[in-house]
C-alpha cells in the first residue's frame, strides 16, 4: 500500500531533526547567530558541510546546551597603526 502525500509529510514532521542551519541552531538555543559562529570557531559546536551549507548535528546542539561554558569571542583582525 502506497502512502499519500499527507501521510508522508506527517511522517517527516514526526521524525527528529538531524541537522540544523546556523540560524535554526541559534533559535533552538535562544542565542544569536553570531554566538553560534563563535561556538563553531572555538570548537564547542561540531559542524557538517553539505555543499556550501554549514549544518550542525542535533547531538552537538544537545551537548552544547547541557554544558555550562562560556563562549569565547574570537578576536577580530585589527590593523595596527604604525
């Protein structure tokens, strides 16, 4: 028996989300996208690349949310005046 389009959509909506975009991860963690970028740069969040997209696995988000850590801000590149 073949499933209809509505049944397939219901199954997709019920399945757990495996990967999050940076924006979706920020929403899920209730932090800014910039803070997600800092967490990625400092190695606190793992990422996967799919073509040009940077995606964050749900397990990495769960670990990050469970940890009590400070997200270090990476220093911006400053040009020294001579």
